């Protein structure tokens, strides 16, 4: 018995008797017993090795549930398993509990939209496909440039022509200039010789192209079912999405017209604008309305150099005449159209022009401007000469109201009580103030522009000949003097000596 007991210390598959504490550990992984080891540390080491060996079987990132239990015992006799046996058992259990295999991919982020693609080559193909709609000749290439300011691998697309890409590659291979060579290189590169150009010297067509939104590409690990194929990604990215824009109301705009312009119904336009309550809501020039516009998730902005020929008109020339009223204007030269040709840089966003700049222009036929002479003096205004009253006799032909009265009435009669205040219809100079046969007490006022106003049958005159009066100034009191049939004011206006209807001048 003594010899047998001593031999246990030299047989590795048996556990030596422990004097105190645990000397045998049952290892349980995800509820399955995988072996017995001599220490808890041995169990952890075996689990690390099992996971490492599984990870080396695939380039993908693998997620596995691994719940390890180690139960210690103090036994007198017991067999221990080899580490390799426990590792093999652990691998089998872990494989049965493999949850998810993640594949390395590239995530493209465009605003809040993202799409995952398998490789950088697929990303470049997608971006080139987006550009190709406006770059049919494939003049431009897309490179992915790493952002060195980020701690993770993040890339942004760089759009270059093939020539630009080749120059950059050659520049990267060559040694940089230094000292005087670098200085002289910078001097000569900054000096551009002056060359007179004609229309044939300009290269028409696409001049530049880029993406309208910020594009960010990052490396990631995703489940295979979340990685899009190239065709699916192209269809998704080029598909349209509704975005809100602001429409500024112009003169003549209507709700139905604005809705039709943006492919909306009037009810849809009202629904997205709280300031509108119904189709009868009032809109004014300058108001801003929200509209939805269908746009691709990734837009393209590009510049075209274009040749254009067009007829044009010259701006109208105005010659001011300070002796005329603003109501008078005369055309002194009739216009004629001209013709011109031009080279123009036109900037587009997804086929819609957003800006333009003329780089060269030549006029073949000069346009003749329209020349208009116009007055600059604001015409005088004329007010009703009394407060209230009503017309008892109109301007023009009438029946003779009284012996000696005219049948061709040169003014209007305004029925008012005797003593009613009479005001100057406009500013001017009193040229007559006194008695005149037929008119009784009368006042004549000369106004600018050749117009004279007359106030007849007055009971009292309050101004004198030669006196300047202002519009609305009290000049007399109404009455019934002269050849009159009753209390009233005879109000008359004459333009260059000819009687005119006062109702055509007076603002009552």
C-alpha cells in the first residue's frame, strides 16, 4: 500500500492527494462537460486556444457564446485530461454555439443613408456608375483617399481626370525640388503667358465633376445578408428620395401652380405648410413655402463649357426731362435686336442648371436700345373744394336753369349751405379775387402745368390777388351771388384756357 501510494506522485493522469484546497477541476463549457484539468488557469488557457484555432479557420469575424464554468474538488484519486483533449472538446462545443459570422466590408455613408459593399473595388465601381450618367466618356476616375486624421480606416472619394491622376503618380515618384530649384519651379508655374484666344481655342464639354453630398467610406464587419451586391447598391443609391426645399412665392404664383411645378397635389402642399389652411389661403410675393422634391440619394454637380448663339436686346435708355410730369413719356428711338455668340461655363446639379458664367463673348450684330424721354416731376393732386356737398349740375350740355345762364356748363355745381368753407383744390397763385358778372364773387387760382381752378357764387372772399395758397387752404365761403338759382359752389377747371371736367382731376 505504501509503494502504491508513493507511485501516484509520478503518474500524471492521477491527481495527487491534496492536503488543503482543490486539486481537480471539472471544466464545463456552455453546459457541456469538456474535461478535467489541474487548475482554473489551465481551463482559461484552453478556452483561449480553442477560440484562436476556430478564428484562424476563416477571414471573417466570428461571434460565439462561451459560458465557462470551472468546479474545483479536493480528491485523493482522479485522472486529469490532456490540454489537447480539452481544447478539442471545447472547439466542438464552440462550433455548435457559433452565433454569427461577420464579413469585412466597406460602409458608404451619404448623409443619413448607408450601404455596405464587399470590397473597395465595388465602392469605386458604384461611385463611377453614379458619375457615368454625366461622364459618358469616362474621362474621370475615382480614387479612395485615406483620412489620416482619423484613428480608424476612413476614406473619402477623390474625382480626377486620367491625366491628373497620371501627373499625381509621376509627382509621387519624382524627388521633390529643393532650394533654388524649388523656388524657380514655383515662380515659373505661377506665371501664365498671355495668349489671345478665339472660339476654336476652347474645349467644349465636361470641365469638372464631383459628388453633391459628402461621402465617407469606412471599414467595418457586417453579416453577409447586410452586404449589398454592386447592382443592388447602384439601384439603391441612384434611386430618388423626397427632400424638402423652399419655394419663394413670385408675382402671379398660385397654390395649384406651385404644387404642379413640384409634382404635388394642392392638398399635399397644404399638408406640409402649416401657414396654409385651405386652397383659398392667400399667398404673397416673398412668402416661403416648403415643397418636396424627388432627388437621388447621391447627387452629381458638374460644369460644362458650352457654345451658344442668341439674339439679344439692349437695355432701355431713359432720358429725364425735369419740365415734364412723370405721367408723360415719349419714345425717341425704337429698338432692334442684336446677335451674339459666347463660350459659357454652366454649372449643373443632376441635369438642372444652377449657375453660369460667360468666359468669352463676341457680338456679331449690335443691338439698338430703346430710348425713352420721360418726365421727372410728380404731377399735382387736386382735392374736393368743400366738405360734403353733392353735384346739382354736371359738366357739359344742360338745360338753361335760369335766364342768362349757360346751356354749356363749363364746370360743376356743388350744393352746399351758404357759409360753407371753400378750400384751394391744389397749391398755386391767386390771379383773380373779386366780383365778376355771372360768377358773382369769384376766385381764380393758377396751378402748375397750365391748369386754373375757379370758385364762383361766393358769399365772402378770404384771399387777395397775387397771394400764394397751399392745397386745402381756406380761400372763401360759399354763397348765392351772381347769376345763381340757389346756394351752391360753382367749381370750374380750365387747362390752357379750355374748360375740362373737374371730376376727371379731383380726388374726392
